[in-house]
C-alpha cells in the first residue's frame, strides 16, 4: 500500500509564514540594536554633551519610518531650548527600500551635528571645551567604530525571535 499527499500548499503556506516571521524578527532586531546605540550615546563615554540637555532628551530610534524608542524611554526628560528644540522626532522622511530593514538613530536638534563633529563643516566655529569630562565630539562616531556590537545584538535578537516563532508554530 502506498499513501501520498501533496505538500505543495503546506510548503507555500509555511514559506509565507516564515517570511512574515523573519521580517517581523528583523524589525524587532533592528529596533533593539538601534535602542542600544542610542543608550550608548547617552551613557557610555564620550556621551552627548551634558549642558545640552535638549540634545540628550531629543534622541529617536526609527525602524523604517516607525518610532521604536526615544531618549524618554531611556529615562531622559525632554528639555526644550529657547527656540523649542529638544523633542524627539516623531516622523522621518526617508523613503522605504523594498526588502531592507533600516534603523535610523538621530538627535532632533539642529546643532547636534556641530557637537558630534566638534566644529562646523566650514571650520568657522570649533568647540574648544566641553563642560563635563566624558562628553564631547565623537559621541556617535565612537558607536560606529564599534558597530559589531550592534550587529551582534541585532543577530541575537533575530535568532531569539525566530526560535520563539519556531516553537510557537510547532505547537
């Protein structure tokens, strides 16, 4: 006696579910890596300058165009400057790229770039002294030099999410 069955519909359904779980896991993984990046800018030397409380409270992590975390989530209060700057961004105008999951981490104040570089692009203004030790230029660049930490965090989060999905789908 021989028994046969057509696994084609099952294979297609399983592939669709796996694709959805992988994308969902990838978004979660990038959100966790981006949040770790923002946390490190706030807590690990060199940090975002302390006297610029507006900068510390204005960090945002996006995955795609969706807010996943802000400085407020990490315990920093929002402090507005005289011009009203200092709020975490709630929108991001970067177009989505198909099949790409991108985390964007930013500080939503116009002078964050000058503080990161330690000077204006044209060199007309250089920051000579930061008010507190451990703060200063390179608070973002230092994280980029250690990018492996964030890619490992994303890989671990994706691995965990896929393990959870696999366990749930086998029940």
